[in-house]
C-alpha cells in the first residue's frame, strides 16, 4: 500500500469515527428531548385535570342557591321598610337655589322625614 492509499484510509476511518460519535451524541440529545417532551406532556395533562377540577369547584361555589343560603346565614339584611322610602321631591337639593337656601331646605326635609319616621314607629308600636 502506498502512502496515498494509507492517507485515504486513515481519513475514511477518522471521518467514519466522527460520524459515529456525532450520531451517538445526536441520539442521546434526541432521547433527552423526548424525555423532556414526555414530562411536559404529562404536566400539561395534569394541568388540564386541575383546571377541570377547579372549574367544577368554581361552579359549585358560585351556584346561586348556595350563595343565597350563605348570604341569608351570614348577612343580616332585613326587608326594606316603608319608612325608608322617600319621594324624589323630598330630596334635599335644588339646583336653582343658593347654597344657604339648599341647606335650609335640606334641614327642613330631614326634619320632616324624621317626624314621619317617628309617627310610623308609633303606629307600629300601637299595632303590636
């Protein structure tokens, strides 16, 4: 064998070795990426299940009947009484009058409403 054949053979062996090592490294990288992809897909599936459970819990927690029961249990709201309702004309502001006139009118309306509330309370007591 002459030197050119030996050089060709050594280059061919070296090139084959580099390709073999490269293929081995590439195979390991692909396997690593496939493992990571599997972990990510598993995580996505777990998140989808968690979202499904959370949506079910959310719809249970926000059901109107449950909220109505909780509100009646924890919030002590009473029905609106008649003495709490006033007419719009009794509101204490008028845009055409001066500030002092508005204050006087407001005080007069407040006094009138307070007297009306006292009378209604007396009526309620009398009915009991």
